[in-house]
C-alpha cells in the first residue's frame, strides 16, 4: 500500500529579494507577519534597549533608541506615555516620519482614558483594577509595526509635562553589507474639534511618493445629535492623482472599518472597536429611539492582507460631521521618493472666443498669448 506525504509550510514564507551590496548574492528574507509587504532578512542579531528613566523635565526629551543600521525595530513597548510626544527619524531624514502625542500613536485617541486594544499591530493593556483601587494602572502600550532603517534610527520621547519613562525597544541588526527594504515607516495624524459639517471632508493624509497604506485609526465624540455620528460618507482615497488618478470610496464610518449597523466593542487582528460609549440624551432632537443617544467610538483597521498601494501620491479624506474627530494613517513610503513634477507650459494660448464674422476673419486673427 502506497502512502502519500503531504507537507505544510507554516509561518512566513522565505523569499530571495533583499540583496547585498554589488557583486554579492541575494539573501533570504521573510514577510513581516503584520505588514507582509515589508520583507526583512532572516539573518540578524537581536538587541533590546531597556529604559527606566527618572523624571524628564517638561520640555526635555529622552532617546529611547539611537542606533546605526542597517536594522529594523520589531516591537516597541512604552509605559507612562501620557503627557509625552514620540518622534521617529530614520536614516537622518530632514523631517521626522512620526511626530505626535505618544498615546495617539498607540491608538488611544481623543484624550480618553486608556482602553484595551488587541490588534495585530497595536496592543494596549491598561490595568483597570489597579487604577480603581490604587491609582496608576497605566497601560503598557505596544506597537508591532516594523520600522526599517538603512543607516540609523532615533526614537525620541519629549515630555510635555514632567514625568518618568519606562520602555523597551526590540530591534534587529543586519550585516553591514545588507540593503534593507526601501520602505520607511510614517504616520499622518490629524485632529479637528469640531470637524466640518456633514457634506464636507477632513484630511487624513496627503502623501507624495511611492508606497502603501498599512492601517488607520479614527476616533469620534458626537457633539451634534441630528443624525447618527457615523452617517458622514466614509473615506475617499484619491490615488496617484497626477499620473493615474482613480478613487476608492467608502460608504459610512462603520462600513470603512468592517462593521455594519453601527459599532459594537469587538476586536480582531485586522479591524475592531476598542472603545464605544452610548449615553441616553435627556432632551433628544428627534423622538425616534435610535436618535435619542449620544455616542463616541474609536475604531481601527489594519491592512496586512489588503494594503492600498500608490506610485506617485495618496490623498485621503473622510466625510465628517461637526464632532470631535481624530485620525491616524500608518503608511510606508519608499525612501526619498516624491510626487513627479507637474509639467506646466510657460505660455498659454487662448483659442477662442474671437471677434470674427467670416472664415477669413478667423484665419487672420491670431490667438492671444498670456
């Protein structure tokens, strides 16, 4: 009796795409389990930067990480993020790729009390029991978003008010002759309070260059009650506006993030609602039962399986209502790419309308240059 052997490959597949400097062989890489388009070498040295710093004075800063590459930050854990800003600079970029409030970077939006987040990319674990009984209980904020760098990486924490800092950064160091992925990590962050009225839009990101969007967060606290807070038209993605303009459009807020008929506090690897609060109104504008509640919500969607790519530019706008609104866009852009220059004529010709009554008048009246 013949027996068949079936082999299953489990985990990230190995590829031969990353390469060494000229005249050297390609090396094995694997796809990041959270952001598969980021491919990293399978050979590396593992390092951890531990920080347990005393109070940082208001206006001061502390470098959680300041290393030379090539390498990649594989996970980032931060305690006591409240009242601090995070700034990330890879490969000596003139402008930081990340510069924003630290709680927002980890998905705690709208100045709310920290709430649990359990996604593939961002995890937040506040200790409610400790907070209620003893004070403290701040979450350990964790990011699994890879941060590749070729030459250097600096992660700096600024203190907006005096406070301590505890953190761990786990990162991989590759051989000096390895060229890592060309993608660099970025975050676009926007807050409007209030956002524009319904029928208008709020900018989420304006990106020039080549890359892909890896994830989004959005938080809303309802301030007007003439309609449900998520009836705002959803996100419009204008892709490659100068070179190949086409748009992806959403429906409403809950649909963009994988939910229907509003929100409920469920979380998966790729989409979820870590915070949702509903309050009955004392004096509702409408008597219809569904309109007698005020809501607030924070939602996320990470696009590991279904990233949205762009080759020259990406413009993202979300429909809004006049509510307190905060958005994050996590994206990766190829290093030193930008939108192509738009070719504009040095002179324009007006080809009509001309003052003529006959064909001969038309042919002898030259166009006007401006």
